[in-house]
C-alpha cells in the first residue's frame, strides 16, 4: 500500500510539472548610408531583395557576408561572419510553465568604413518601397574579381568577424 501511495505521489508530481518555455525568435535587419553596389549573404533566411530596416526572422547559426561600397574615389570590399543566437525558454517547475525566451533583434549596418552588428530593439521599416532602400542579395558568396591586389585588414569583436579588402580606384 505504501508503495502504491509513493508511486501515486511521484506520478502526480511528474504530471504536474510545468512545460518548458519556447525558445525566443531571432530577427535580422540591415541599414546602410553609403552606395552599396554589391551584397552577398549565406543566411538562407535573408531574401534576394533586402529592404532597409526590415526585420527578417532567422535561425540561429554563423553566417558569412560580403559587400562592396563605392564613394566615387575608392571601392571597398568587406567580408566577414556574424553569429545569431536565440534566448532559451525558462524551465518549467512544479505547477508552473516556464516563460518563453525573449526575442532578439540584430541590426547589421553596412558602412563605407566597415560593418557593425548590434543587438537591440526591432527595426521600423518606413521606406515605402523606394528602390534606393533595397539591396539585391546575390546569394553566391563569391569574391568580386580584380581585388587580388587589395590591402587587407582583419577586425573581430564579440558580435562579428570581418575581413576588409579594399583598393583605391585609379
């Protein structure tokens, strides 16, 4: 009889445990101010046409990118990688479900002097469909020909690893 009561209590405790919270979602958006003449990204969640400040839901992972900018006197090619992580949900406890993980919003800025990645609030897209507010994502991850004689600079911080290849126009 004691065994049946103990087994019943164990079953009740197992059944009454709360569910774990769901993993939070991750979003990526882009912004730029220079003339970006080329963009390529290995993240399958990023569409072929990228709109400025549009949030794109992304899976977690490390992705590679490359873009070229031109200010009229110099062309620069930036390549690098960025990592997307998601917040885990909380563990459920006795009679209480765990909370879902918070969503993360990554913003990648494609600047003439280099890219930046930040994590913060969602982006607001107010571009109205203007062509200058979009980029074509080549989705090929091939280097632009003719940049073998470039200057190279490597930059790394906690959010992004970047290799800059650039040369001045003649």
